[in-house]
C-alpha cells in the first residue's frame, strides 16, 4: 500500500523516527557497547540485549509447554510462536524483576506464562477480528480455521495457569488471573461499542485499558512481586505497565490506518472493515459532526458495514483531514510520559534506561 501519511519513509517508524529491523540479529560486542551508551534510542534492542540470557530460558519453556500428543496443538501454536513477535510483555516481567534486584529464576516461568496469555489472546483475537495476517504470515485461523484457533487458544491459557501454579505464588496467580478476566471483558466491551458512532473517547479508553493495558500492567507488576518488593514499588511498576499498554494500543490503533502493511505484518484497515470505534475514527467523527457527507460516510461504512474498495482510502483521508492520527499519537505520548514518570521513581541503572527506551519504541514504532 502506498504510504498515505507523512509520518515517515520506508525505513522510519510512524513518527518519522528511525526504527530497527523486525528481527534484529544478535549483536557484536562493539555494537553492544555503542548501543548501551545510546540512551535516546527508541528501540527494544537495548532491553532485548539485557534480558537475552533470561529470554533464552523463557523461549525454551514456551517451546516445551506448547507440546501435546494432539499434534494439531503444537502445529498451530508453533506456527504463531515461530513467526516471531516482539516478546514485549515477557521482556517487561524479566526487566522489572531485574530492576527490583531479583536474582533467581522464578521470573522465567512467569514470563512464559505472560507470553502464553498474550499468544492465546492473539489466537482468539484474529478469529473475532476475522484477520488473516499476523506477524507477516497467514494467521492461524486463516491457515487452520477458526475452531482449532479458539481451542488452541484455550489450551495455551491453561498452560499459562499451570506455569503459575508451579510457581506457587497466590499473589502472582491473582494478578494474572485478574488480568486474563479483564482482557476478556475488554474484548466483549469492544464488541458492544463496535459499529456505534456514539462511542465516546472514555468508553474507548476503558476498552483498551482492559484488553491491552491490563496485561502490560500485570507483566510489569509481577517483577516486583517475585523480587518481594514493597507495595509502593509494585504499584509504581503496575502504573508503568498500564500507561505503557495504553500508549501501545493507541499507537496500534493509529497504525491500523497509517502503517506500511509490510512492516506492520498485519492488514492495514482491519479495524475499519470491522467497524471498530478506535480513537482515530472517534476523533474524525467528532470533528466532522456538522459535515453531512462525512456523517453519512461513517454511518454507511462503520454502522452498516456497507463498504466498497475505495472506502478505506476515503476513511484515511477524512481521518487525516481532522488530524486523527496525529492526535491519537499525541495522546499516546501523554501515556508514555506517565509510564516514564513511574520508572523514574527507581534509581538509575542500565535496565531502567532500557525500559525508558522501550517506552519510546512503543510510541514511535512502525510495527
Ligand atoms: C498485538 O500485540 C496485540 C495488541 C495489543 C495490539 P504485539 O504488537 O505486542 O504483538 P506481537 O507479539 O509483537 O506480534
Ligand atoms: C488486540 O487488539 C488486543 C488483544 C490483546 C487481544 P487488536 O485487535 O487491535 O490487536 P491486533 O491489531 O489484531 O494485533
Ligand atoms: Mg485484532
Ligand atoms: Mg481485536
Ligand atoms: Mg490492532
């Protein structure tokens, strides 16, 4: 798709800030030293590098625990897991544990549980959203069908809970089981606001807080729990994750209209085709309130889902005319600032800096 928005060229993220390649190669020592010195990088590389050793253990656990004698299960789960993903949420658990001075190995199991919950929600999400592209390849539902995708999603959820039970902390179980229920609530709330032009920004924020930010919050919070840190540190990391998750989903919703599809690895326009009331649309609808032709356009396309092949480009043009992408990204920046403020309560360290870089990545990314 042609790049319709002026937020960057092919090698740049949505805000025109250079972003890294999708799957960074392992770094040489010299490059690693240079990167460690780069405190402004809007990148996940610094963080991936610092948690690389732990993440290798997490990946082993993920591969071991997705196995089943029912061959379709590892086949389908393996398809999604092998196609990559940023591993952002398990990185949060590993990094916040490190930030809190944790030295053991409990966080490996918990990070694997967090990624399993995320993977399960993606399997379910692509069925609900009727999406056929994920991580740059055919989605599991497109390849294997809806029924196995839903059921393997359930399997992965269950495996996440087994990992938590093995860890044995009721507090962690409480945090992650609450998050799993809240994600489902968010997805159902979102169904209820789809195709409804009267959806408010507040209702939208409730949806993204539940469906996305709650898992980021839980992932970050359990780092403090395994390290046995006091409640105010647990709370600070929970707030950090929550605000990062809000920023992350706001950017995701901007990217759904403004990304380069190849870099995104998902279809641009899926939210429009489903009539999802995300912030770019909510802002465009609000600003075009008195514009009869625009109003009729949104009613036909979003409320009645009566769409033709030219409609996505028209929606993108209306959104642009009302600054819908820029304003959504500005909102994401506000949450990113709140996330940074929570981190700044912790003493400076390389891992704190890597997390600050990850916040910048979340709001400047193109994928
Ligand atoms: C996708 O999350 C789902 C959203 C909350 C937007 P990610 O963008 O973290 O997906 P992967 O794991 O990197 O593919
Ligand atoms: C996903 O939201 C939220 C979940 C955590 C399931 P989206 O539906 O926007 O995610 P993508 O864009 O398909 O990854
Ligand atoms: Mg989706
Ligand atoms: Mg969805
Ligand atoms: Mg999306």
